[in-house]
């Protein structure tokens, strides 16, 4: 109990050293929740059966790609300018992952609608997001698996892009956070 009290005091003292950190964390949670809701809304708009709405799926993928690219570069700049670059970098990586998963989820839904035998079950937007997440996390539960060549190709492409994502995107945002911390330190030493 005494140790817990000391830990709480240490955390409280740390928060006092960095005013605004709670506000920044709340903004990160809010922005991430809004992005997640936007993605859920877009995935919810995907057709439930094969029909002429497949064009809508393709349009949705194009929009998600544009949002992903725009958000990536915007987040990169925001990390470097932030008062808390590490927090913004973590948000940027998480946001990029959400958009990457949504992009592949929409592709998986389109494939599943065009040929219900493409996966071990017909994919809904939710099950496609689940499958895409298991591919990113390299969990591979096996409950959903690609059965056809096109589905396997897209899954392999996602695996490759996931490796690039983990290796490059995380590194890019970590470097941006490091530069932001150096900038912040230099600014503080110039003012102090």
C-alpha cells in the first residue's frame, strides 16, 4: 500500500513537470476514436451482397488510400512540431495501422462478395477487419483463411506491406519523434 502511494506521488509529480500532457493524451484518444468511428462507418457502408455497389467498394478503397497518404504526411509533420512527440508518434503509428487494416478489409469484403468461396467463410466488414488484424499481428488463428488464388495474393501482399509498415513506418515516426524531442530540447535551452 505504501509502495502504491509512492508510485502515485511519482506519477503525479511527473505530470506536474509536463503541463498539458493530460490534455494531449485526451486529444489523442479523441482523434483516434473519431478515426476509428470514421473507418467503422465506411466499412459499414460496404455492400452486404454482390451487386452494383462493388463500385462503391472500389471507390471506398480509393478514398481510404487518399486518406491514408494524407494522414501519414500530416501526422509526420505533427509529430515533429508537437510538445509531446512520442505521444504523437504513437498516435500516428496506431492511426496508420487502423487505416491500413481498413484498406485491406475493404478489399477482402470485395473479394468475398465476388466469390463467396474465396475465404473459409463469407466476410462481413467486421470479419474482414478481424482477418486483416490477425494478418497484421501474424497471429493466424486459422478460423478465416483465403481459399482462392486472388484472396491468397491479396493476403500475401498485405503480409509484405505489414512488414514494410512495421519496419519503415514505425521507424519514420520514431525518427520524427526523436527530431521533435531534439527541437523541443533546443527550444527550451534557447529560452532558459
